[in-house]
C-alpha cells in the first residue's frame, strides 16, 4: 500500500543535494527532487525542503541540518551521510555511526518516518575502491544495524548489482548521473509502497573495454578528480564551501 506524507525534508551531502543531475538551467536536481515529485502525485499538497550541501561530513550534517529539519516538523525525512567520512583517512566508524544513530533517533522521536541507505561496493567504481572495500562492508553493516535499532527504512544499495554499473554514475565515479538519481528516487519510493523492482532492473550487458583503455580512463579520472580532491584535503577546503541549502524552507513541488 502506498503511503502518503505531508512534509518531506531531505538532509545530507552531495547525493541528496543532487550533484550529477542538473536541470536544464544548471541547478541541481537529484533523487530527492525526483522523489518529492512522486510524493506530490500521492498528495498534491505535500511540501518539500532540501537542506543537503555537497562535501559535508556527517558531523556538520548533524550540526547544521538536524535542528532546522526538526523545526520544519516533517513526517518524512531522508538522512544520507557518512560517505565523505568513510573515504577519508582516519575514518572513525564508531563516531560516524554514533552521529547517525543520534540523528535517526531524534527524528524518529519527533514522529517522522526516516529513510536511509547503504552504499555500493566501491571496488567496481574507482581505481582506489578496492582499498575501501573492507571499510565499506563494515560501514554498511553498521548502517543496517542502526537503522534496525531505530526502526528506519533502509535502501540496501550494496545488495543490488546495478548500483555498481558505471553507466549510472558520473565521470567522477562518486556521484550518480541522471539515470542513477532516478533509480535512487524509485528505490526510495519502493520503501513506502512503490514498485520494488523498478530501481533494481539491470542494464543491457556492458562491453568490457580493452585493458589499455581502462588504464587510460583510470589515469584520466585520477588527474581530473582524485588529485583535486587530495588538494582540497591538504588545504582544508570543501566542495561545499560557500554553498547554501537549495530548498531551506518547505514549499510546494511540481509533480
């Protein structure tokens, strides 16, 4: 049975802001905007706010977004954060999950239905992914455990093969492209009564490029995306510096 909601608030980082899925005018769209449109088709009076900002680790998500989200008195909230922590050296799993637990428990205590995710296996997404695999497996299991503890609905991306298909990811291999964001929106909808199979459908078989082509692609990726990321870490900068939430207040959405 499809559930209806009146006030949807999204908090998190770049995926929830919508990086990788621009509108024609260049502004970010993303899975949360797409999901909000599906909620409006269930309830035309549904209101939507999106407080997510790219580059945010989970601590700043809590510090900057949790209280404003609670103040909006939502009945549905998505909480997706921690990937930016997980890919950094010195990742503290217990601290990260503790903050996720705090956010989920406060939102649940306020009466909101809460949505979250696990993350795809990074081995197939980026050249450095194999070094993060064990960490990602542990992180995902901890996300499942804390979601179960707080009675939170979780979209388990790790278990779905298509989530590692490069055709649903941007060239940076970190952000979903429009196809990926739509699948994410469909997946979130499946948690509240939508089609459970729509977002998991495999794409046509992918032709494997020759080894030399893959090496060249990996080198181009490293120069274009990994080196600038390292530069930001060394200089204490973030991709989200100077960026404000795109929808800080609840408002109507076009279906």
